[in-house]
C-alpha cells in the first residue's frame, strides 16, 4: 500500500524499486538522489510550457501539502480568492493532473461550494509534497535526512488519503462486480461526506 501510494500505478515506476530492499532504501536510492529516472516525474517534465508558469506548480504543491479548497489553495500561493486560480485549476483538471471531488450528497449537482481538489497522480503528489520543497537537501546528498525528518513521520497520513481510499473504493466495486459481497448488500455510491471530510456510505437494500 505504501509503494502504491508513493508510485501510483505506473509499471515503469515500480520497476525502479528493488523488492529485496525496504521502502526507505528504495526511495532513497531512486527518488531522493539526483539524476535518476524517478528523481523527476517524466510526464510532468514533458509539459514544458506549463512548467514555465509558476502558478501551476504552486497550485500542485499547495494541494499536495493538504490545501484542498480553492480558497485555501489560492491563499497558500498568495492569491486573494478561489476565482483567481479557477482557470488554472480547470487547465490542470483538463490535463488529468488534478481531480475534483464533491460530497457524495452533492454529486448530482452541477456546482458545489464544498469541492475538494487532489493531485490525481500519486507520484506527482509525492514529488510535490516531499521532494520538490527539499531539492537543496537532495542536491547535497542528504536524502536519508529528508526521509527521517520529513517523509517517515508523515508517510502514514500520506498513504491514508487519498491512496488508501482509492484502493478501498476500487475493491468495493470489484467485489460487487465479482458477486462476493452479501447478496442483500448493494451500494449505490461511495465518497466523502462534505467539507469536514467525513465518510458517507450510501446503501440500498
């Protein structure tokens, strides 16, 4: 689960990890070093025009650090309101880099004031959450210190949401499709419960 949360579902990323090594050793060897395949996210590097505009990178970094509401994201990057970053957020959504989540009770509404935003790609989120802010440490060969002081203490929280929730949702859908759930238990939807990020389960019997 930790590896999935860090690397996402890209087979080429997973191939960089050695199953004989611990997660810490793999991260230090392949990510917290310069000039490795995983030290920069290849797909993001391809978007050179986007990278030239610092607003996009700042938005991704703010979301990866836990700012989920447009107003909070805007303040985190020095903007006045969510409207100031609305076009940039929409561009990131169109490119599949950012995902928008609304409470399950408002899923059928065209607009919701309780929208939350997530970095859609797990590895891109890991980079912006832990790696990019500490490039200077990595350049000095201090990847182990970065792991011990910053990544390890926060890894469980990072794994829990959204990666673990995504996996749970996928499991429920697959279990339902495979017919291994109790026959009288049929869920119609699953998602967040609102701004407080509680969980709601909608069932029909």
